[in-house]
């Protein structure tokens, strides 16, 4: 194994590890907001969770097994989550004239409590997380193709 191959392998592990960390932090954050803070997620939040939670597991396994082909099954999950998050953000900011409806009791995603540091809305955080994961997986795919 040459030095260049070793460096490529290390870079590949780093991109997978970073993608996993983003998915893990997003998943733990969603669980904290729902279970500890008692905030009821809206329907779109549930759909995004359905794509984020498996990503945390899939990316963990792939990072530690050095599965460089993980983009084949993780990128569709991330892409679907990104589409839902984009729709959610468009609803949140009123570009699509429809209300964001909570699943049950609790605040809507448009409530002031549903922000981080009173600045960043949760739907935007989800969009950023899916975008970051997708970006890292595309980098890994490009590096794997070489």
C-alpha cells in the first residue's frame, strides 16, 4: 500500500465519520427535543426522522467497517430526507401557503420555542444536516471512484 493509497483511505474514513457524526447529533437532538423537552413533532418532522435515524446506524457501521460503497444506500436516504426538509423549510417561511400541522398536542414548528439559540428554526437545522450528509457522501463517492 502506497502512501497515497493510505492517505485516500484515511480521507475516506474521515468523510464517513463526519457524515455519521452529523446524523448522530441530528438524531440525538431530535430525541432530546421530543422526549426530554416534550415537544410534539409535526408530520414532516416524523418523516425526516424516518430518514435520519437509519442514516445514523448505516453510517456508523460503514465508518467503522470502511465501507466505501455506503453512498449507494445512504445517499438515497439522505436525498429523500433533504427533499422533505426542503419542503418543510419552504412551508415554514411561507413560500408554500399551507400550515405546518403538529401530529398531536404541542406547538407547531412555527412556534418560537422551536428554534435553536432563538435564531435557527428546527426545520432549517434538519435541512442543513441532510445537506451536509449528502455533500459528504458525494465526496466519498467521488473519492471512491478514483
